[in-house]
C-alpha cells in the first residue's frame, strides 16, 4: 500500500493517480537494473524516511532508492523519466524546512550510501567526497594534518555535504569563512535525464556560467549531486573566545555593529537574549551572567600576535558600549566552556517546552534591537514563549518558538507566529532564510519577498533543468507555472511557434 | 550606411537583412522615446564604439544608445523586442576577449552615462552604484574613511563595475579577497523583455537561486545590469611587499606552493619570468635582479603584529627554496616601488614589440614550471617571443605574445599560438580563462573544455533569460541551438506537446 496519504501533510501536493499506477512497473524496472541492497520497499523500513527535521510533517514515499554509485543514480533517473515518476533527493534528513519531505507519488533518492572520501589533496587544499559524507567527517579526515572544513551547521555530526550544498548551509563560523557556496570548488551532477555533468574542480575556474553557485542552495530542484570537491583550510594557530554581557539588547546590538565597523571580522559572533541565557545556564550551570539582558560570544582566530592584538580592540569596543561583564578564554579548554552553552542552547530550550519550532530569518544588523522587541510583543499576542539564540554578526536570527503539539491548534499557532516573524524580517529589509532553506516550511511566504516576475524568472531556471517539474516538486515555489508559459513562446493557431533565431 | 560589415570581423555572425531593414523604424521609435543625448547616430561618433580592447577586431553597430536611467534601459529593450533587434551591452570597453564587440545588425547599449554613486553605507560596509562607475572610483569615494573595493583589474582606472560583473574580473588581490563574484551583494537587472528585477541587497540573503553568482561572469548574455551593491573592506592596518628572486621557475613554483601549503594567503603573489623581468627592468630601472630565472612579488597585509610574523615565515620558506635575492619593503613608498614594475609590465613588453596579445588561462599551481617550459618550446615553433607576468598564487597565467600586425599572417600566427597555450591549460587540468572571459576570443575553444551536454546545459540557462538569442549573440557559445531543441519537449505530429505537469 504505497498510496496512503498522511493526513497531516496539508502542505504537500495531491498525488496523481496515473503516477501511482506505475508502481508495479517502477519496482520491476528498478529491480532489473539495481542490486537488491539499493532498494527499500518494505513498509516498515519506509517509515524511517517519512520525514526530516521539520516537526509535524510525515509522508511515506512510493519507495526509496539508495544508490551505491553515480551510475546507479543515473539509471534510477532514466527509469523515473521513462515512467514520469517524481524524485525527492535526501541527504542526512536533517532539513529544518522540509526539504527532504517525501511525496506519496514519488521516490526518495537517498544519498547516504555514497559516503566515500575519494581524494585528500593537501597541495591544492581540497578534499573530494561523495555527497553522503557527513560535514564533520570531512574535518575529521584532515584534522591530523592541521586542516578543517569551515562551514559548521549545528547538525554537523549528522548532516551530509550533499544536503549542505542543497541548502547552502552556514554555521557559527560562516561570518568569517563563508557559507557552503564559498567553500565548494567542484561538483558532479546527474541531470533529470540521467546525464552526468562536471562543474569546477580542484583549480580556479572562471569559464562559463557559475553553475557551482547556482546549484548551491537550489534545494534539490535542479539535479542530483554525486561528487563534491570542497576547499579545506589550515586550522588557525590560535583561537580565543570572549563572553561579553550587556544589560540590554540595544547595547549588544550596537557592540556588534561597532566591531564589524572597525574592520574586524570575528570567526564567530553569537548572541543570546535573556530568555535563552537563563535557559542555558539552568541546563548547563556554566556561570553565565544570568541577570544580563543580552550576551555575546565572540571568537577571534588567526596568528597568535594578531589575535592578542584584536582581543584588546574588541574589549575596548565592548567597554565603550557599557559591557557589564567580559570574560576571555585563556586556553582551548576555557574556550570550549564558553562555547558549550551556545551549543547546548537548543536542547536547553527544548527542556523547558514540550515542542519548539526553530525559525530562520535574516535582518540588517542595525534593526536587531527593534526586531527582538517586536518579537516580545508577538510572544504576548500568541501566548507562546520565544527564545533567541543567533548569528548576530551576519544578522541571521534563529527564534525558538515554544509550544505543545498535543494541545489542539497550538502547532498552527506556533507556525503563524513564525510566519509573522519572517514577514517582519522581510519588512525591515531582511530575507526569509539564512541557512535552512525555503522547502515546504516557507514556500507560501515567498510572495511576501518576491514579485511575480521574480518568481517567474526563478522558475525559468528551474525549467532549464527540469521542465516537467519532477525533481522535488512542492518545495520552494508557491505555485508552479507550466514551463511553456514562461518561455516567451508565441502560440499561433494552437501550436507553439518559435521566433526565428539568428543564423550563424 | 549602418550596414557595412568590417572585413576583419571574421569571427562575428553574418548580419540578417530583415533586421537591418528595421533601421529607419528603430531610429524613429528610439527618438520618440529617448532624449537626444541618449542616442548616437553619427557615423564618425559610432566609430568610437567599433571595438573594445581585443586587438584587430572592428565592427560599427547600427547605432549606440547611452541611456541616462534604468527606465531608459527598459524602454530601449522593449523597442528592441518589438523590432527583433540584437543588443550588445558595453561598459568601459576594456574587454580583452571582445565581449563588447558590436554587431552590424545590433545596437550597442553603452552604460557609461549611468555613473552615479547612489549610496555609501559604512555601517553595512557597502556602496550602491550605477554600472558605469569605474572600479577605481568606488575605492576613491570611500578611501577618505579608510575603506576600499578589493578587486583590482589592471584596467581599473577605465573599466566599469558593470563590465567587471559581466566578466567576473579579478586582479592582483583576488587571491586573498576574491573575484568580483565574492564582492557583490546586490544587483538590479533589466531583462530582455524590459522587466526590472532586484537580486540581493545590502544584507545577507540566502533565499532562492543564486542569481548574483549566475549573473556575475555571464558576459552580457543574460540581461542588462543597472545598479550594483558592492562590499567595501577596511583598508588593512599595514601592507608589506616582498620581492623574491629564484634562479629557475621550478624553485619559484615550489615556493608558491609551499607558501599556500603553510596556510598563508598573501594579498597578492605575482610572478614574472626572466623575459618579462628583463623587459620591465630595462623600461623602469628599478634594480630588479635581472639575472634571475623567475621573480615573485608577495604582498602580506593585515594587523601590524600579524604581518611582521608572516613576513618571517614567508622569508624562511623562500630560503628553503633557494631564493637568490629577497627584498622587503620598509614603508609604503618602498612597497610601491616594488609593485611599480609589475604594474608597468604590459607597457614594458609593449615597448619591445609592435603588437602583443594578452592571453588569460588558469592552471593547477603544481604544473607552473612544466607549462612555462612548454610555452618556451611553442615560442620557438611559432617564431614569436612570449613574456609571462601572472597571478601565480591562483595559477592564473597572462602570457604576452609579441607580434607585428603589419606583417601579413602574423596576427593569425599569434592567435594560433595563444590557442595552443589555452589548449595546454585545459590539458593539464586548468581552464580557458581566469578573468578575461570567453567573448569572441575563446568562443571556438569552448569545445576543448566542455562536452556537448555541458554546452547544452549552459544554453538552457541562456534560453531561460533570452530565448531568441538577442543579447550579445556570437559571444561565448561556439554554436547556438534553438531553445526548443534544448527544452526536453516532445514533438508530436509537427506540433510541440508539453508533458503533463503535476497539479497543485
């Protein structure tokens, strides 16, 4: 019974009966072409793939393919093309926006078995991996030689590099070292037709359109990534963390702006509001300044001489902005203690609430105090608590909305609160997402940010890769146009006529 | 007589008679909609637009539009759409790959009058400008406050930011600070249909496809850029230059690899071979070590403490690699003296030769000595001298091939030599261009680098923006396919049928 539609999947498209009818043929074709271990057909086993990290949404796919090679990916896509089957790609399943949420009339293409590290090349400072390798493992394989992979999402132990590319993931250190898009050198892509393409590689490449950039952050709508070349960085000689407390978010917000304005780009600059601060300190007992209105963790890294010099400058800026408490790590152990609370912030908030919704929006740095205060007002209106733990340096907010899913209507209320926060982000000049992607979660908010013509131009790109919308449909775009509508083509007496093209 | 085809424009497409016949109507429509100062019709005045910095290619356009506002750009594009006229965008006209070479049956859309600095925002470290603002001017307007714009192509006094985006320009400092694509935060684009779209802006933006990346380096084939938001950086506290000489290119090449391998990213790392070195020293008398086989200029910048520390490390690496001469700048004046020779390298080589062709290809760093030696062999084969002055840190070569255009056949010989160099770049794992673009110059070499399926996927992107190929046709793509051929559409009984799309 692969046709069952979960009743909570309200955001997902209705399955098409003629696609569902292909099920027996699909299984036969896949079994003919793929080894048994590459197929998951058992209903209990499929349940493990029915959701990702977006709370409250479940849907079993028709079946799951776990290819063992690029060729198996290509074969699967060719079979899906022949039978008009939809494909939902999946990495580690940690998407917070529902990017890997299955379709009742589609397959899940899970890349977890493509988990080989294929090449470590120190001379060119890069590593070539398959997409199912976890983010953390890339750092692990080069750490012995003093290197690391910079983007570090909170889920780095579980999330895969393929998923990082799909969502253009960030992390604490992306303020200084960039998002995934700034750390990728090459990709291998299998197109919807099963063709295998290479983009970029180990060396500088400036020829042709920037497909690396285009594919990074495309949320699985353009093709299947089967190989990735990432840049690795030399671990800095020294890193120091500062903990800086302020009596109010206004002082903290001004401090952030002043540090950046002084030409200093810290390796990380994280902020917690008083709610998050209290939750974390109760959970971990780290001796955080509980009475503070806002607390910042600032990390500075580089050559020892440089870091010592920068610490002094940042300390002076903190004092100018009325810091009430400053602590500076003297060694790596103290640095880790300062960070421990930040890393435990989500579970700490989780311990206070049955359920929580982790939002992701980005705002101009100077609007930080206003947005945080507006959120307090919304919290009263909805009667739901909200804690803020976020990447202050680049204005990337992560409000955690607390609710109880077992109370009827409370999940919907939390989602409405979240949508209001994101609309506010767009209103003050920010955007809908910093690093979690649009997925299904923010799909219906896209129109608050983009005009109709913007969305059409985005869909023309989609059509250039996947004209029949079989790759991850139902994600990102609030409405799907037929590609023909977008193609500038003239319809003449019922048939499509293409204008004459220049002759060469 | 706007129909005249220059006889040396062998690489350009043949003009279409029915387009040329639109000339009187085009003039009438443009005169009706644009102020007189936005139109160039006079044949003598048009001669100033008949070429860019690619030597030996000339073609007068039908006419030139120099719009004074985004709205005038949109109006012009709508008129061109109605009359099926081609458009060649032009910035400062400094393209070395013929990116702004006009078409006999197209207009040139020159953005030079769109040269306003619209906003300087230090709090958000960015500047908003129109596309005709020169690269140098952006730095000039913020220099008083200690800021600068990082990418610095050699032509920075004349080239415009719009052209920099079209070609994804680099420069000496892009090793550390990135190419244009890494320094652009927002764009306004007028589409081929005259719609005005906004991408990115002053703040972090991770929503939707990476149009900023896609448009940067798209060589004027996707749309007209009418506004740009660039990132500005705080000028480093101190910068020091080192001049390091080696007896052979092998030692110099290994030194480059060892510096990068030690985790140091210099602000610039430039190399000259002995031919260039001698030419420069004869021209400027800077006391360069003339007997050296290779000379490097390494710039290190940052906090004073950091730079002092790095200089020592780089000096040690130089000594390990048998440096024959090391000089370190003690102040900014000495630093400028060290750089003066590098900046004069092109005119210095020019003084030795009637004409020269400046090539642009990129190779893996470890192949540097082999490629330089292979070029010497080619030089013998073609009987033409070649000098090498290049961005060694990122493997971006700029061979200068010397020839005399007044000797029949010698330009063709120089171009064949250049093509052989670029083919070699691709063969050793590099690419066709580092920062000059493909344009007409390297168009016919694209197939040495890309498969047919690669080129088709690139053209699907082109079709998503400009399905009738009216924007800068004849550039980048060796052959143009009709968009319909690329669209995965099924032809059924002579008419085009679109497969059913998922219903939402």
